[in-house]
C-alpha cells in the first residue's frame, strides 16, 4: 500500500508519477524501496485516470460497507443485552466502602 500512497501523494502535489519520484517519496518516508514493485506500479498506472479511479473508489466504499452493516444490525437486535439488576441496598453498601 505504501507504493500506492506514494503515487497518490505525488499526484496530489501535481508532479509526474515516475520511478524516480516514487522512489524519492518512499525513501523520504524511510521505507525500503523494491525496484521491481516500483516498476510494476508505474506500469500498472500507465493510462489510468487517477481522478476517475479515486471517484469510483469513493462511491464503492460506502456501497460495500452497507450490506455488512445491514447484516450486523439484525444480529445485534436479536441478542439483547442482559439487564443487570442492582438493588438500592447493593449500591449503598458499595458507597459505605468509600467511607471506611
């Protein structure tokens, strides 16, 4: 992911995403740079409209999260939290411990 983040950072700064710029960003961040991964990233980004890819990703993330949230909601509703019954005397006994 750090390679993609480096490319996005370069893109947002308005610079051209090249092997040298990706390597420079990764090196500045203290990451170990793998030349093969940098070349693969540059090759994968060839012809990609990054702005369009970001827009698609922004719309896909909420849509992907919605079904997971919908599945979790019935499970939470099906299992109600057990109610703890504390009497007033138990509460007062606990307060008595504060005063010795």
